[in-house]
C-alpha cells in the first residue's frame, strides 16, 4: 500500500474528478470514464493508474465484449483506507472506525464529563482510537484522517472551540494539535449539530440538496446543507438557531414582552423549568422525555408548545433558505410526535406557500452513531474532494 503522503503530490492532477465519479460504487471501464468526463484516453489512463497505485481503486471484473478481449472494469475500494471518528457529548463519548464510504467497522461508547477538560477527554479519545485501530489490525498508513464533533461552537478552520458554554477549559484549545500527537494525519473538528447534519444528509437524504437539521436537546442548534454542501459561514457559526430571539406571535402562550432566545424558551431544560413551576419534578431533558412517554398532560402540552416556538423561528429559515427537508433530532424529538407536530403547525402556517409546497418536516432517522458517521463523512469529503485538495492528507 502506497503511503497517504503521496496524495499531496497529486494535487492539481485531476485524479479527484475520476475518484469522485467512481465513489458512487458503480464499476466502469476506462472507455466509460472517457465518455462521461470527456477526457482523453491517455489522461484517463494516467489518472486511473495513479488511483490504482494509491490503492483507492481496483479491478472489478470485465465488461461485456463487443469483439476481442473484454474490457476490464475498475471500482472504488472504500475498504482501502479508514477514518477515525470521535463524537464528544456533554456526558458521553463515542469513538469509531469507518471505511471511506462512512460505513462503521467498529465503535465504542463510554460515559465521560466534557467539563473534565480537553487534556483528559482527548487523552481518552486518543487511547480509545488507538485501541480500535489495533483491534482491527490496520496499519497506521491506512488512516486518512480524524474527525471530531464537540458540543459547542467551533472555528472550523482551526479546529478550536470558541467560548463553548458547557465546555470549561476548552476555549481556543488546539484540538487538532493534541490529537496529532497520537495520529499523524489531518484532524478536522466541528460542532455536534453540523456533524449530525452531515450524517443525516449522507445516510437518509442523499438526494436532498437543501436540508436543515435541527437538534433540540439541552441546547438548540441547526446544521444547514445548501446546494448539497454543509454551510458553516464565515467563522463557522452558521446555524446557531438557539440564540435567535423568538418573535412573539398570537399563538404563543408567552407574554408579549418576552424576548428570550429560542434556547431559553424551548430547550429541554427550559421545558423542565416550566414543569417545575407547575409542581412537577423535572430537571433535565431526560426528565421531560420520560414524562412525555408516561403520558403526562402538562409535559405533552409544553413539548407541543416548544415545537410551535421552534416553528416560529424555522418559518423565517424556510422563507430565507427554501429547504426541501427539515429534520428534527435531539433527545426531545425522541419523546414522540408532539414536538414535530408543533413545528409543522407553525411552519406551514407562517411560511410562504411556494417555500412549503414540497417541504418535508420529519424526525431524524439516525441512531446513536449518527455523530461519528457525520464526523467520518466530514473527513472523507475533505480528503477525497473533487477539488483535488490532497494537501489535506499531510499533517
């Protein structure tokens, strides 16, 4: 296997265009690649040979012959390399190994406290990742990169968290540099909602070019996919839905002068606080979910109202971005249909008809491994970019 550092030397050679074509999993002959790309025979042969030497594509049988020797097909080999994916939450962490298609090969989840600080948490992540690699019997040269999701704002260009409210000690900490002490590969970091959006888009809605993923849990955030690509904004803060001040509307049960932000009104802790005001013991998102599943009328009504308030903000998002799908995830969404019903109720009533004509508002289809799947996809998209950004393959 050729070492990954050789990818850097192919930058600008155009091999990414052919690799992107083959990543759909369909085996093709060199002639078929020529026909699709419009490239000359010699150019296709040179680029395919480069990909074969890197181990990224390989033989995939023969095509039907029209006379003479049957032409050989080639196909993308997602198992040729692996990605290490790390999903860090407030109280848990998941580490996984995937192939270049984002398929999970192995993973493990443990309880942790993100407030323990970056050194302790990243030491656990690095040790766990190294153990998974050793258990899988893969050499270090097979690893193309590490993807990390954290529960707070991230400056994606540097991989540093910025003033994360539930991550004391993490502000401006150089996460990539810390992990490169163990893994000599690119390390990409993003907030947890963005990697959830990447995972949901890739696994459940690959044909939806415009999608908004909304996470409703301890906090509220959104990941925005537009034109088929995740939108991070200028500094990486795009999608910060939780800090949007919610406009009062006639359907709201709030006072007309209540100008709190969405997180202060509709997050799990906010709903729990309202339940306590009504004499019901609730202190967390988990408590809210448990009460809803038990059929508690107060909890059901408040979750539905939280959905309406979220919908009031999303109506503006729909008018502005015109997504085809809004996916609602996070712990509160898993309590049942009340949250999504409230979102739909407000969005469809307050958005313009053209924007909602074909809009689907659905519950997330992802499971507990969605975060590591999205973190892996973030790395795969960067390293195997059609823009030939092979320089990401170097530390």
